[in-house]
C-alpha cells in the first residue's frame, strides 16, 4: 500500500476515475437533454484533476514548475466554474 502512495500510483487511479466520471456524466446528461448541466460540471472536475496532478507531482518529488502549472490550471478551471455560476444567476 505504501508503494501506491509513494509512487503516485494512487493518484493515477483517482485521475482515471475522474475521467470515467466526466465521460459518464456527459453521456448520461447528454442523453437526457441536459448537456448544458454536463458542461457546467466539467470545469469543476478539471479543477480537481489539476489539484490531483499537483499532488502527484509533489509525491514523486517532481519539478516545482509542474506543481505550479498544475495549480495554475486548477485556478483557471475554478475561475471558469465560478464565472459560469455567477452568469447563470
């Protein structure tokens, strides 16, 4: 179990699950005519995925620049999510 965390493999598994979740939600909501709701969820999932990438990079002692880029990507996705939510009000 220690190897899963030390090598960052647990984060890889979580990222695969996030990708499956995004695909499943998009397909399921799209078939029900709620594609707009699916599009609204994607920035939220992208933000979380970027945070997971930053964590994985830190776990494997990766270059600090990749951590910073991952965090910046998370911020950008979060800002998009917030802008969409405020626009819908």
